[in-house]
């Protein structure tokens, strides 16, 4: 198989500052090496427009697992407290 395979998508909401703060707290390397196995992108998506990648990190499997925990925790707190 060639290319990348998307395994998950996290919706961080429409608050740009929140999305950036969550992404900036993730573990990984920001060098942008395209030969890594796990890559996480922060993308801006708008209706009827192709997504635009804003940031990218490369991470190990352990870092990816920790990043999933961080995202889930922060998004839950953000949206729970917003109510």
C-alpha cells in the first residue's frame, strides 16, 4: 500500500485558539519528516472547501496514544464547561 491511511479524526470545534492550544500541547516532533509512520495534522475545514493543513507533528505509537488521551480530555473539558 502506498501513501497515507487516515485512522482517526478529532473535531476540536470552531475556536481557533482552543484548537491551537490543544495541538501545541501534543507530544511529537515538528520537523515534518514525511517518512514517519504516524503523523498528526491540524487542519482547518470549511464547508465546500478542501481542508488546509495548519500544523503537523510526527510521533511514535506511544506518543500517539498519549496525544489521543490529551485531545479527549481537553475536548471533553472544553465542551462540558461550555454548557
